[in-house]
């Protein structure tokens, strides 16, 4: 139960509702106890009338009164049961809401390394399925636990006070029922977990098939995919059947033990009546009702144990992530003003997950308002520089300064608000094109959105769609071509109008003519803004104030286009090669 202590703060938050729910639950269960005693009284009235100890009119009067009491108590019990669910179950939903928000907020604080180490499906499962299991503990388990405890405390003493021997025999099957239900629930839980895990496997398989359907069709793999799916489906069916076979024992077992308890009540009670130990058949009727009232709570003990076990296991998984500390910590609470000067001092960086050293003792300075192009072969460390400027990672060695202030002494939110980043692999959400562009500035006007799209040379493409800017994109922007996705991402950054632009090879999927148009627009839009452009094309670097050439994580060349093109080296060779390709 130690893992579930995390929920104590939520129980404290909603303690008034919980106390009210506890009171209502006890009242509802106590009202239930009215029926058995008055059923007994009603039978005794009939016995007295049969024995001619009271007249028919007196018997009718008593029976009418007792029926009214039974019906009234049942109605009141129903009302209080409704109120019980409205308090305790609602509290569990509030706790579920708060816990999901806590987990999601923590997810957003965690660094990129965390997401590299954990699968998206697992992250989603912990915030959905695991939180749902915890809710069962905070709601139904709590409610039924109080319900069961109240009935035990009230009914068992009454039974022993009424007929001790009959009570002892009557209660014998109930602990057996509880143990059996517990064991069955445990097996059901184990097999349910297996089924859920397998459903996850099946979902992952189908999701990948749908995402890669173009590749499957291109290679004519449909028959093989169908075969693989059939194998998974059959295996899933077998696991589900294993679960169904165990589930089939649950209610028949309950009915059997309820029947055994009722038989014991009738047999033992009948013998006691014949022996004169019990003076009324009403006691047997009363005990039968008590047995049926206790059966479900007794069965629930095993179920509750299973719920608590699952909740504890789920909360442990949730706590594992909640205890993860973000590598990038925002220790500066005051907002920081950013103008855009960037300085790298002997910066080295090694990726923790792969242990690849991406940067090795890099030093350079970019003055605010400068445009800098970064070129180099794949894996030379170009994108890493942009990630470090946005402080998506912290350096392994050396120091980065923004406006002559160490980057760790800047407010992280202020820094990232001052950055407009366009990644190489443009990510668009399943929303309208307009809203995707507005991610750069939520309160932007329609005119601002259109102007940003024009600057990114994507306006005409958008207008070509039947719904224009209201066109809803498919998953990850699949509706658009690679070049269109990149340009929408550029429009998003331009709309933000930040102090620092970071363009990570974001023109790789557009033709040279469109690239030239975008670069000219970028030059106007990013005037007096610090701009870093990562590219494989020299055309992106020609108009830059400075060019950085990287090789194997080291700074190979630095200077303007004219300076580097006048020196023998990588840049001159690349420029000559691309110029020759363009002429051909």
C-alpha cells in the first residue's frame, strides 16, 4: 500500500466529500437492515393469526404497517445509495482528473532523453489505463469497502444475538466464498493483464500497418501481412478464451455457496424450531435475507483485494515516472529578456542514449541580428547546435552564453519563447492548417496567418485545397507533401516573430526556385533577428553573414561565403559540386 500513499494528498483535498459519502453509505446500509427484522415480524403476525392469538383485522393492521415500513426503508435506502455514488464515485473522478493532469504536467517538464528511453505507448498507458486502475481504488474500492464493513459490523452481531448456533452454521460458507473469489480474481487479473498486453501488441501491429500502408502496397505484402495478422488474432483469441474459462466460474460459484448457506439456514433452523430452540419461522426468513445481504459483500472482499493490488501496481508505475527528475531545470523564476547574441565556448556534447559525441570543443560567436549558415556532412553535429541553443539538452562540457549570460542562468520559458524552431522532420498536428500555423502565435489574426504563409511560399498551395486554411490534416500532417509540411512549419515560426530563428535543414524537400523565394522572404522577415540555418546546400549559405562548416563534431571552417569560397577546403568543393549540378 506504500505506493498508494501518493493519493493521500487528494483524499485530503476532497475530505469533506469523502466524510459525507462515508456517512451516507452507513445510513444507506443501516436502512437496509430494516427489511429482515420486519419480514420476521410479518411472519410472526401470520403465525399469531394462524394460532388465533390475534384477530384478522389486527393482523391486517400490523402487516400493512410493516409493509409500509419495509417499502419506505427500501426507498430511503435507494435514495441514499444514489447519493453515496454521487459523492464517493464523483470524488474518484476528481482524483482521476487531478492525477492525469499531474502526470501530464510532469511529462511536459521531462527532457528529450526521457522520451528517447521510453515508448510512446507506455507513456500513454500510464496516463490512461494505470490512472483508471488507481481510480477504481479511490472510488469503487473505497465505497464497497465501507459498505462491506458497515454490513459486517451491523449484521453479524444481530445474527448472533438472534440465534447464535444458526448464525455460526450460516456464516461457515462465507469465508470459503471469499477465499475462492479472491483466488479466482487473482487468476482473472493475471489473465486479463495478458489479454490487455496482447491487445496492445495487436494495436501496435495494426497501427504500423496503417501508417506504412504505402510501403506494404508498393512491395505487394498484403498476403504476408494478412497471414501475420491471422497468427496474432488466433493467439489473441486463445488468450481471451483462457480468461473466459476462468470468468465462467465466478457467478456459478457465488450462486452455489449462496445456495449452500440458504440450505444450512433452512436445515439447521428447521431442526432448531423442531427442538424448540427457535420459536418462530420468521427467524429463518430473517436469516435467509441476512445471508443474501452478506454474500455479495463477502465476495467483494476478494474483488477489493484484487482492485487494491492492481491499483498499487499501477500507482507504482505512475510513481516511477513522477519521480523522474527533468535534466533541464528552470532555476531562474524571473523572466529573462533575450536579444539574440549567442556564444559557444569550448562546447562538447555526448548523447546519453547512444554515447555518441556529437560536438567536440566547439567555439564561435554569433552577434544578435546576424544570419549564420551551418554546413557539414550527415552526423557532423549541425542539428545538435540548434538543440543546445534551445536548451533541449545541456552541454557535456564547455559553456553556452546567450547575451553574455550563461544559458543555465536564463529562464527556460523565456529562452524558448524567444526561439522559433523549424525541425528537419516537420511535425504537424491533426488539426486545420490555420491552427497548425497558429501554434506559433495562438492569438494571431487571419491576415497575420496568411502573410506568414505567403512568406513561407505555401499560401498558393493552401488556397488550392477545397477548404483552404480550414483543411484538417491527417496524422502527422500526412495530407501534405514533404515540402508543404516544411513550409507550413516555416510559416509557424515566422508568425511567432521570435528573437532567434533556428532552421534545421527545413528546405530539403523544396525545389531550388522555391528555396530561393523562401530565403529572400526569410531575409526580409528575419531582419535584425539572429538566424541560424542548417543546410546541405550552399545556396542557403550564400547570403549569410557567417558560415560554419562542421566535420565529425569539430568546427572545420568559419567565415563568410566569399572568404570560404576563396580558400581550398570542404566549402569550396561543395560549392563547386552543387554549382556544376545546377548547370547540368
